[in-house]
């Protein structure tokens, strides 16, 4: 009789717990979520020296002798002459698609071009040369994630690299973070 009571007790517990299960519904037809903001692809393995550009989305900086190199998020790198610190002068801009990181050792600049890793020889500052290019080397850092616990438009790599997310009303979203 004692065994029957134990089985009955556990049976009632299991039965009462089954009412706690929530049904999982599919994605809503229309919901507030996030859509990716893309930067259209260009030639990821090229670097060009251009005239100075305005600073819009400044990023990391590196000082090398009297030169300051400043990332312009996803566009390239500003080159600024600080030989007279009171009168800093932009002398040029390295156009590098998807650039967001930078480090320099000697006359070599190490940076990214979206998910790609590139090494640039800056021996001739006005004529940079790509000495190493590694496609998808930084794939783990492919794009910033959308805000947590939200629906979002699934990324489409053919549109470029994701540089951010904007809030909007989504129709039948299939991705959730």
C-alpha cells in the first residue's frame, strides 16, 4: 500500500507540472524588431590614398612618431600630421572598406576590411601597398549582434557588411536573438 501511495504522489506531481508547459507559437505577423544597416561591398583587398576626409564616425587612434592614424568607422583611416600639435593637419586618408580596427608596428599597418585581415606597407605613406590579405580571417567578428531578446531581419551577406541595427516594424520575422 505504501508503494501505491508513493506512485500516486509522484503521478500527481507529474500531472500538475504538465499544466505549466507553455505552447511555443510561431513568429508574429507584425512585431517591433531590428533591421540590419548595411555598408555596401567594394573591393575589400584594395587600399587607396585619398585627399583628407571629414571625420564623421571616429574610432581607434594610433600615434607613430609625429603622425596620428585615426579609424573612420567602416570607411578607412585618417592620417594626421602632429609635428606642430597646436596646428594638426590632416594630410590624407586611406580608403579601406569596412575598416574598424588598427594597429601599427614599424612601417606596417594591420587592419581589417570587413571580415578580412590586411597588412599594409606604409614605407611610402602616399602609396600604400597591401602585402598580406586573408579573406574571412576575422569571420568570428562578422557583425555586431542585434539587441538581445528581440526579433530581427535575418542578415543577407549579398547586401554588404552589417554595421548596426535600426528599430522598425518587421513583417513575419524568422530570426530571434
